[in-house]
C-alpha cells in the first residue's frame, strides 16, 4: 500500500442523465479516496440532474450547470479546472468498481514507466448489474498498431486513467471537431508518446441503455469519424506501409494450427505490451500471456 496517495481528478460531463447520475456520483464518492478532485459539468439539464448534484455538492471540487456545446466541450471545461496528478473521466451513466481509484493509484506508484492504463472490460445492464463478455486472450491488450488496424474492438474509455504529464505532452485538450470519436482521437495522440498498459483489475464499467445511447444508435457515424482519424494518423506518421505489412502477417498467422501459438504470434505482430495482473506471491506483476 502506498503511503502518499496522489490527487486523482475525475470529470463527469452530464446532460439530462438524472435517471443514472446519482449511481455514477456515488460510485465515485463511495470510493472513500481521500485525495479526490471530483468535477461535474452539467450542460444545463432540464430533468432532476441539478437537484441530484446539489445533494452532493459539498463533496465536489467544482460543479456547474449551464448550456454548453456538447459532451466534449463540457469535458474540456472540466479538465481546464483539473489539478490532479492522475486524470480520468466518467460519463454520467457509467460507474466505477469498488476501490478502483486506490488500485489505479497503486499501479502508477509501482510501475513508474506506466503512463496510462485501462482496466478489464466490464459492463452494467440498464439496472446496474455488472457483467462480462467472453473474449480473446489478448483482446484487452492494446498497442498503437492494434488501434490503427481497428479490429472492431474499442479501448474502454471509462476505465482509462492517465498521468497529467502524458495529458500535457499530448497537448492537454479534447478535440471537439469529432462529436462522437474525440476519445479515440485522444488515444491516438497518447499512443504517439506512451504505451497503454492494460490490467486484469476491474476499474469501471460501461452501462448499456435502451434509449439515447450514442455509441449504439449513432454507431455508423462513430465508425466514419474513426476512419477519418485513422487516415489522418497514417498520413501524419507515414505508417501506412508498416500497417499493411502487419495486416498481412496477421492473415498469415491464421494458418497456424494450434490456437495458443496462433494467439502468441498475433500478439507479437501487434507489439502488445504486457498486462498488469495479480500474483499471489508478488502482488501486481507484468504478464505477457
């Protein structure tokens, strides 16, 4: 256990999410993390959101409810107020798992060369029950190559934490030109400077909703913005040839008969970094499998 806990800034942008907002707020405050800077930016909600925020305002570092230009504009307003050594954002319907802020702080303290992390992909149904998807062995490990070769999976935004130094190195802003994919744009910039280390620890979960969920109802528009960003990145860093070669190697790896070997070869081609996992004897360790 680390003796001095770093300040963690969490920003929650919200607009008319009163049905879920209190669950989100409590998932942050009930962490019991003593060096927390929690900021809520409400876009001028007309439902019960403001009364919910006021209920907890003494435990907030800052909050405001006023008309803004959308999710990412509100998010930028929040990060402009941030002073934490570790940063993250949690949308107004998602939730943190118990003690996840402590775990994030411990990971950064133990692994000085780790600058941003993503927790194990977890989800909540509309009523707040957590669940998992079965997935491939390396599907929760990421690299710049894997992100740019988009394989239909996504970095789980709500369970990502990063050091302030990386945020500043990457420009310290949310690109509001992308109304749906600004998180993806930020990850591309982060990858220019540091590897993303994933972990088997559950940090946060994405809540599936039946209505007004942009990631589902506007998925085609999201993918279109994602493809624009990928093309931009390839042009800027000249990685087209390298990506083409790796894409071809991934296809060839499918010919390897034994699944375990096939997965190891594909992970090598993608240059996936080791994962942070729990070990009974040594606590947190890097595991390449």
